[in-house]
C-alpha cells in the first residue's frame, strides 16, 4: 500500500508542514512520545479484548497486535538507548483525548464498538501519515528506514480496524461512520498547533 497520498487513508487534512520541521530538531522528544504512543496502542487493544471477549474476531485479530505494538515500543526504546536518550515522563496526548471526547454517548450499546474501532483506525491512519513524513524528511538514512517500517505497519493496522468493523456492521454504516470521524478529526487538527515534541 502506498501512503504518499492522504486520499488513500481518507484523511481530510494533511499534517502542517511545520510539524516535520519541528520534529527533526526535537528528535529525542519525538522518540519519547512515539514510545509512549506504542505503549498506549498495546493497552488500547488489551482494553478492547477485555471489553468484548465474546467477539472472537476481536480477540483473534488484536491478540497479536498487542504483541506487535509492545515490540514497537521496544524498538523505539532500543533506538533511544543507542542515542543516549532517557525515556522521560509520559505526556498527555491532546489529539487522542479530543478524539475520545467526541465518542458518541447517546447511541445504542451495539453501536459503541463501531465508534471505538473507528477511533483506533483514525489514530493508526494519522500515525501512518506522520511516519511517512519522518521517513521522507529525516536527515539520517537509518532513521528514514526505521520510520518507513512503522509507516507500513500502521497502514496495516488502520486497515485491520476497518475490516473488523465490516465484520460486525453493514459496509454502508462503516463507511458513514468513517466519514463522520474524518470530519471530526479535521476539526481537531484545526484546533491543535503543530508541536515538534508530539507524534500527534
């Protein structure tokens, strides 16, 4: 899957070009935030498995993703140690928190899973786009390759969450929900100033 075009992921708004410029001069901060993002991704998958244990497709699909996301954390941590960086404290993720705040409240219980899967797909899609920018713009070839691998992985995860939604809901309903979340995410990005010390 090529991710050079935001339309492939459906994203309504490209990342502000200033973000990658800021990120390239705040590499320790970006790697630290990336490490915590991978931890949170693993935790989020565990939470979905715990919340929907009767949904066999959820359990089967996300169990290996938990392992993969934690492996990604270890990869980022190894890169940080190689550079003499310390992990530092976890940071608040305003982007993810704003997405969660927009999760519909007055909906049927059966539809809650759909929106949780859409939020996961959205985070993965935006992460994929950010990793592509890093893979194309960082000065170090090794780091460009490092982030290219993450870009490919996140594209697969984005697709996985969409595919899971299609297992439990009609395709038209999933498509409509995805468009709803794309519009929500566009508004969120308009609220947030680009920060070179945050992955999102």
